[in-house]
C-alpha cells in the first residue's frame, strides 16, 4: 500500500522517544551546550566596498556602523570573534591578494572597546578570498561542542577560487561538527546571490540581502541571537550501509547522514507487535542539480520485499526534498489474509505478521545528477523515525454495511415511489372531477 508522504513538520512532531537502540548513537536530549555560543563575523573589506551606493554612504562605512550597533547589543555571554578578508594587500599580485584574510578579534567574551577599535581601522583594499576566509573562520571557532556560527557579510562573489566557497562550505558541513554559515549580501548582484545561497544552504544556514544600514544591523542581530538558541532537536550522526544486513539499527529519533548522488542508504528499525513505524527523510540540495530529480524513502523486509514507499520529486530550483511513510504489521497481516483467501497456493510466504517482532529496512535513494559537483561529500540528509502504537484507520463500509445501505435505499425508494404514485393518481382524479 502506498501512503501519502508526511510533511516535514508532522514528521518532526512524531519524535517522542528518548533512548536509541543498537549501536548507541548520541542521544538528542543528551546534547548540551558545553560553552556559550561562539560566533565569528567575517567581513569583506575588498576594494568594491568603497562604492557609495547605500543611502549615499560607502558600503564599508555602513558595515562598520552596523557592526558597532551589533557589538553594543551583544549579550555578555556571547563568545565573539571578527575576521576580515581583502583588508591589507592593495597590490595586483593575485596569489598574494588571495591569501589576505586575518582574524582581528579573537573568539572570546565580548570586549566592546577592542572590537570597535579593530573595526574602525578597516579600509577597503584588495581581493575577495571568501573560500579561504571561511576555512580559517572555522578554525578560529574550534570544536568545543558549543553552538558555532559564522556570519559572512560581503558585497561580491569570491575572486580567488580555488578554493571555491561552496566546496569549502560542503567540506565544513561534512565534518559533522554542527557549524552553520549564514550569509548577508550587501546590494548583491545575481551571481553573488547564487554563491551566497549555495554557501548557506550547504551548512544549514540562511541567506539575506541588505540595502540599508538598518537592514544590515537587524539581520546581524537576528543571526547572533539565533546562535544563542540551540536547535530543539540535535540530530545524532549515523552512517547508513550499502545493504540491510550491515545497516545500523536505529530507534525513535532524528538522525543526520550524507548520501552520494544516485546512492542507496540502508537503515534498520525494530517494530514490535502492535506498533506502527513512521519515518520521513529530507535531503538538502546543496549543489547545482540537473532538472527532474527525486528522493525515495522505502520500507522493506530484510530479504528485500517492499512494504511501503514515499516519494518526492522536483525540477528546477528547490532547497529540500522530503518523503515520508507509515507502516504497521497489522496492515500487513490483513493484506496477507486477503491474499491467502484469494489463493489456493500452499507455498510458504515471507509475510510479516502482527504477532512477530521484525526488523524493517529503511532505504533512502535519490535520482540526482549534477554537472559540476557529483562527488564527495554527499548530500546532507535528515532521517526522522518514530515507532508508536498502531493506529486503527477508520473502517470503511464493509460488505455487510454496504448491503444494509442498499436495503435502506431500496426501501426509501419504494416508499417514495408509492407516495409519488398515490399523489399523482389523487391529483389526476381531482382534476377530472373539476
């Protein structure tokens, strides 16, 4: 039986259990913030920031004022760092200019005076090595277990590829350290917008544009405040297998993994008698893809017999594809009994019944193709699993109820016909007498 896909919001709402089975992946509710949030602001100070096209002021002056406002409003607990790119080398040697990135404020408790003084001395100078700056900013933040966020503010695309900033963002996301990169474009053109969207999408961040000082200040404040609020569910990292036999055994929870283009990932879930499996998968499209693609989430027995599937498909630009499914042994038993009643075959079946515990294989597949980035790292996916008491679907009218309904309709039709005939005869008789 094919079920309609569950929406992502509904699937997340199903997550209620707290203990994981099998290979003990990290529990979401065990994940705590070891330290205050760590945020690094990465500011483009390349030559293009000299342009005076934001409310009559230069882009760099608007960025400086926005930074000062944000620094004044930061909570005391925030660990803040500032890194710049294109700020010191003004020559024409691209090899030298594309190494021009420095951390001007180390990540640590907010020192408002030091931060403002460092920002005040900046002058638009050189190239735009965004990819290198992102890589170095990740190192600045370290990996302490706290919330880590990079906020990139730039008015143009990277002029120093390689490393390509989108590739760097995917590399950072693939490390599984929970680093998020948010991007802000100052009066961005279309090429810049696409690159910034690519960077933010790859790491689960956001993209926004700003065309005024007020917009820029508000956007930065929102992103810094967001860093201080941990996500409601922290997915446990898991690695799917290439077949069901070797697949990791999972229980209710939210998991994250990466899947290569055109790959199949296998996971296992134990379903007890009287329980119902509910699952959904979302794959983030973090790179350019050819048109017409899809994602498939399928539940099957260990020996490969399909139980149920959910699919989603798209064409053109999309950020996420999601698919969901529901399955219970009760449904399988009812289907099996119906098949047995219609078949005289005495061959042994592999049907899963409601009386036996079984491992159900969850298979995540995709039909993606990319003209430029088909290899490592894989596409980020999030798998949500819940196992609950089987819910009985409302009974449809059975055969008995169908005959009862037909009988009632027949009686009603007979009575209506008799009354209509009697009234007609009475009317005709009355008309003739008159």
